[in-house]
C-alpha cells in the first residue's frame, strides 16, 4: 500500500496547495514542502527497509507491488511496482522536487497556489511513470505530466514562454502518440498469439513479436528519444528549459528527461533483442552526436539558461550512448549518470534562476566579475560546473567513466569519440563559470549573494553529488539487480567482444571495480 | 399496435408531447421560468422513461421502429444532453430576447427527430426523423432574429439541408426501384441475393451517404459547419453538434450494420476517404481560425472523422468504440458550448479568441470547464476524450486500419495546437486598460442553472476519464443488442 501513497500524497497535496494558495501564498508553499517531504520520507523508508533484499543477487523482481483492476474491458489494471531502478528514480524525483519548491520560494509571486498545484501534479505524473507496470497506465502518466508542465512554462515562464510551451507540448505529444500506437500493436500482437488481451508489462515486454518488432520498437523510440532528447529531436529542449521558471527548468532537466531514459531501459531494451541490437549502432551514434553537438552549442550560447540546457543535451548523450552500448557496466553508469546529471544540472538551473531573479537578465554578455559580490553563489556555481565537466571525486565522473568503460568493450570507436566530449565539457563548464564570476564587470549591475535558504538548497545538492562521487556503491547496489536483469538478454544471446576473447568478467557486476576506482 | 408497443415508444411520446404542451403553454401564458422548468422536467422524464422502456426491449414497433438496447442507449444520451443544454440555455437566453421560450419547443422537436433516427428501421421513419430534426434546427439556429449572423446561418443551413435531403430521397427511390422495399431488413436480404456490384443499389446508397455526410458535417459535405456554428446561439450550436450528429451517427451505425458494410468494398473505400479527409481538413482548417466557435466547428469535423475510423473498424469492437467516442464527444462538446454560453453577454456570444483573453482570471469557473473540454477534445488523460481516443485507436489497430490510424495520430498532434491556443488565450494576463474583464457572461442572478450544468459536465468528463467501466459495460450490452439482432453470433466481434 505504500506505492499508491507516493502518488496520492502528491495529487492530494496539489489540490490542497491550490486551495491553500487562495488563503495565503505561503501556505501553498508549505503544503508543497510537506507533501514532498512526506514522499521523500516514504521513499527513504522503502529504500532502507528493502536495501538488504536489493543487494542480493536473484532477489525478487519487484520489491513492492500494488495492483487493482481498472478497465477490465481492455485488461487494464492499475498496477504499480518498484524495483531498484524505479526506486532510485523516485527518490531523485522527491529530492529534486522538494529542492525546486524551496529554490523558487521567492521567485513565483503570481497565482502561487495554482503554481504549486501544477508542480506537484507534474511530479505525481513523473513518479507514476517510474512506477507504472501496466502499459496503458504508463501511457496515462506519460501524457498526464505534460499538461501541468505546459502550464508551468506557459504561465510562469519568461518572455517567450508561450512559444516554448507550445513546442514542448507538441513535440512530446507527437512522440507519445507514436508510442500509443506501439503499445496497441503490442497488445494485439500478444493477444492474437495467446488469446490473452492485456497491457501487463510482464506479459507484453519480451513476448515474441515477429516481423512487427522493428515497427513497434520505433514507436517507443520516438517517444523516448524526443524526451531524452536525442539529436535531432532535441530542438524543443533549449526553448522549454530557457523559458521555464526555475522549478520548471529543474524538473525538466532533472526529471522529465529521465523519463525518456527510463523508458528506453525499461521498455525498449527488453522489447526485442534482435531489433534493439540492429538499432544499437544508430542509438550510439545519436548519443555521441548529442554529446559533441550539445557541447559545441552550449559553448556558443549567450543566454545562461540556454547554455545550461545545451549541456543537458550533451550529458544525456552519454546516457543514450550507455544505453545502446547494451553492456551491463555501461547501464550501471547510465543509472548513475541519470542521478548525477539530475543533481548537477538541477543545481546549475537553480544558479541560473538565482542570477535571473537578481539581475533580471540571463544575458551572459552583461555578466562578469561577480565573484566579489556573491562569493557563496560563485562557490556553488564552481562546484557544480566542475561536477558537470566530470571532475574526479564528484558523481558525474564515476558515471561517465562507467559508461565510457562499458562502451569501450563493445564499441571502442564510439567510446573514443565520446571521450572527446569530456574535453568539450571542460571548455563549456569553465567558460560558464568565468563568464559570470571572473573578469571585469561590464556594467553597473550588482549580484546580491544568496541567503540561508539557497545555501541550504545548494548544500543538500553538494552533499549528494560529493557522496555520489566518493561512494556511489549504494546507488549501484540498488539498481544492480534490476539493470542486470535487463542486460541479461544481451549477455546470453550473442557473444560480445569481451566474451569472445574468453574474458568471462562478471560484467554486470561492476561493484569491485567501482569501489577501487572511485575511492 | 398493442399497449406495449405504445409504451415502447414512450421517449418519443414524451418529446412530442412536451413540444405540444409547450406550444399551448406559450400561447396561454408566456413565462420563461415556467417554460424552462417544464422543459427540464420533461427532458428528465424522457431520460427516466428510457430505463422503464428498457425492460420491453428489444421490440419491433410496426414496420417503422426497432426499439432495442441500441436505440434506447442513444435516445437516453440525447435526452441527457438536452437536459444539460436546457440548463445552460435557462442561464444563457437573455430576458431581452424575444421568443426565447420557443427555443425549448424547437429543441424538443429536434430531440424527437434524433430519437426517431436512432430507432428507425425503415426508410420512411428515417426520412421523417431527418426532416423533423432539420426543420427544428432551422428554427434553433435562426431564432435570435435581431442577430444578422444567426439569420444568415439559418438560411445557409436551410438551403443546404434541403438540397441534401433531395439527394437522400433520390437515393432511397433508386434503392426502392432495385429492391422493391423500403425497410432496411429487406434491403439487407435483397443485397445478399443480388450480385454485389449492382450499380443502382450502390448509387442509391452513395446518394444516401451524401445526405448523411451533410448532417454529420464530414468532408466534403462540411462547408456549412463553421458558418452555422459561428452564427447560431451557443445552446443551438450545442444541439447541432451533439443531438443532430448523434442521431445521424446512430442511424449510420445501425443502417450499415444491417446491410453489412464490409460486403461493399467500394463503400468502405468511400468512407475511408471521407474519414481521412475529415481528420486532415478539419484539423488543418482549424489552425488559422481566430474564433472559438469556428474552431469548435472544425474540431467537430475532425472528431466525426475519428468516429468514422471506429465505424470502419467494424465488428463489435468498432461499434463499441464509436458509441463510446460519441458519448465522450457529446459530453465534451456540450461542455465547450456550455462554457461559451456562460462567458457570453446578452447581446453577442463570446467568440473571438480575444473575447476569451484572461477568462481564467475573471471567470474561473466557466474557463476551467472550457480548459477541461479542450483537453478532452485533444485527448489528454483524466478526461473522457482520452479514453475515447484510446478506444478508437484500439479499434483501428485491432482491425489493422494502419493508414487511418496513422492519420488519426498525426492529425491529433496538429489538433493539439489550436486547443492550446484557446487555453493560452484564457490563461493570458488580461489586457491592460480594459476597465472590466472581457468575458462577462449572463446576469449574475441567472447563472445558477448554467453553473449546475457545467458542474454536471465536469463530473461526467472526469468520471468517464477515470472510471469508464460503467459506461463501457452499458455500451457492450448495447453493441451486443445490435450485433445479436442482425448477425449470427460470433461473426461480429474482433475482440475478446
């Protein structure tokens, strides 16, 4: 019964925040904090209670499950379940959600109740996506999170918010509908073969698809590549991220993009090994293109938020590369990259939001030399810029290292080209920091430093990223069983170069390597 | 005709009787509250009667009517829609308007026409129902005589509806010449014996399709729609969009189920082209509109295209999907026009997107309903439209109508754009300098009944979007009623 609570608290909290906002804006904020805090506690309880079970190999597939019939006509059930992978992502959602409410405490002044309603409902949709084990339910949540996000961008965004909100909605909806067709095709292919018409994940994913497999995979790919985003389907992202209010940007970059990556791992990889293997080189190419192209464009931006947005494209390129490397270690790295990117980029968007709130501009050309004005903000920016460029000791390094290491064993060329991205990221991350805080001030603008509230937000994020950099093992342990199960299909059915050379490394269990390297 | 036969037609009696009583009531004492109250009660009685009559179904009443679960389901939906539209109209119709009591009179006639269509088993009852419906609609569209655009719309509708009725009658005559009968069961039986390519029969059915297509406003018979929607007062437009199209669709489903559409590949092709063209043209043409009622008009064209996809999917699954989508569509369209009505002032309807600017901040209630209606039309979760679209797509995929389903999906994305435009207008900050908020709505004292209607609609929209099982079960019984009556068991269903 804990899983529906995760959703129910946010849904009810959203309605309550809306109502409370009519009394006083502060009430809406406190309701949102309370709801997200409750969710975070709940996730922590689940995590701690099941941590032992997670680290055992051969643990049961789902730690917790909750299922009630919903629309029997189509064999649809309201089926929620959590495994290590979902658990990590749900924890990230509650954590970043809570911080984004606190970070935008003073930024949002108009219609505060409705803002927090939308915020909590987006998060409910995202958690629903991570928990849904019925494909109809998954699609339901997938679509459900669009509308509140549209409102967040369209109502509280910056100067070009309407166009950005439209673009975001249209792109993701187009991908989503393609996925709907695939889900339906899957439903009927499975139904005709077995006589059982259902949307149950366990029944549909992995069912023999025959000649339809590439087409069904294509629908899922479209939806997930738009979200992740994969070049060239990324064009909605810079606009949406740049125009959204701070909390919106944090949720977009930190969580919404992750639903795409999650979908690829959860639905596409196990769908049909043959079709996926045929697509994998293209998937890796998309990932590498994203890494380099995103980095180049990030460097060229003059708008602070657009710059951070393009770094997202680059980092999510690593995620795509790691997923389509079809390698157990790379997949572990992907999970870690999802978490670390959520934290580091979320933090950079909070920096951007803080700068924008104070200076009323995001134009990097008007910035510079603010270190003396705002050393605390500068310190935070430096830390997360370093995390973003992959400094050892911070989480992103471990993640990108695992991805590159895993990819190298399968596709060395892609890994070599992708590692150029590490150089590029050094250039843009340092340039980001320099353009705000170094040099001389171009104008009379003054950047007021951050107060205790924002320091607390950055401290929480900094603790998380350092912890992930020094001791990522708990996250890896948590997701290992889930990811290993998905990676299995690719380990057994065809020998990869690593195995062909007679190196039976336990590739899906990078525990010892990671411990050694990260410490 | 036995007593049970008479009782089986109770909903029709109630619609006809209510119209006559209203006529007398108005001539004795013209009192708006009285007429409106009576109409609402009569519509509720009609709705209740459907459940009573349900125990008698299925029953063939003379050669003209088949009162079965299928007919009663649609009749019930029409009465429910009329009930809600009456509630809205009681708020909407301004005291200054002349002859506003006659709105209810004509609406009952339209209700009678649509109900007859849903139950008709014979070409004669079909034509009668159609004409009762059309004549009522001329009045409903044009009754605010002080508005030029209403008269224009009414006249356009009159001319085009008469022309299409002529096509339809000619088509019926051709089929009569071919089969020597006017009841659909005989038509079905004769076509089994005739060589399938019998040109006169195909020609006759094609001419009937012209008449049907006009009422359903599918491409290429859609030209009148935007003008009529724009000119008609909001409650009348709601009746055109829901009851009139619903009656026609119920007839379409029954008629082609009876004669067996899949046996005529040329007709299947015609309907496929109509469906595809409606989805594409409806959505593309809506993109450039600046008037909400015209957007709704084009949107309704595309939604009829979606329903035709379910219709073409055929089998029990297609029938179910079409019926479910129609119910979702009727609720949504009523909600959309209901909120337009509640945002309209006494002298003119809210229509330009600019009229809706900032509505969410000045009139949050109707604007929130409009938001839900737009999301439902766009097929976003939690709303009836989402499950409707899912149902239709599922039927289409189940029948492997890939081309149509891909068009459906692609045009849905296009459609999203103009629904978002309406939302964007409503949520925009109000223009600076305007002393009072633009959308004013009816007088404060008269808003209560409209507000009740909108609350009901929201509950229905969300109920169908979240817990559709009740309606699905009802529809499955309905579809089974039709499928079982005409085809041997097992030949209809493509689904479990």
